[in-house]
């Protein structure tokens, strides 16, 4: 079974940094696109950043210049370096991967990021 596992969330003060990691298991193929989404309490899930197999990146305006997404050397791994964190960055962060011709989406279980003011 294809699945994604996130790690690296936690509690940090405003202005601090965190690095999230995501590893995909169960597929002999590489994900076409991998990304990070987040969901604050009472709000809809929103895109944070994505990266293609060719390393093209896309960021939400709210995180541009502060967050960096990258793919690891190991197949189907992706990282999110988060700097200059703000309280509004608080939420559950979910790893996402799209696989195959039909772009089947897979989601991780989420990791909590809490930024205190």
C-alpha cells in the first residue's frame, strides 16, 4: 500500500524555524508532484508548497521567502524548511503526493505545527 509519513512538527516561538520531512512508501514509481498543505482549526485545508519531479516549485503567497520545499536524495522524500515562523502558520501540516497517469493523490496523517507569539 502506498502511504506517506510526516515528521518534524512541534512547538516553536514566533521567529523560529522548523523542518518537516515526508517519506513515501510502497511505490516503485516516483511521485509526479509532492507537496505540503496545512489546515488551521476551523479552516479549510490550504496549499503551502509543491515541487515537481523536475524540481519546479510553487508557494502560497503567505509563505514565499520564508519556506523552502525540496526533494530528498531518497526517492519519494520531500522536506519543508520553515523559517521566520508566525502564529498564523499554526496548523496541521499534511504531506501530499500525486502518482501515476491519473494523478492519484495520497495523503499523510499530518503533523502539528504550533507557533507561539
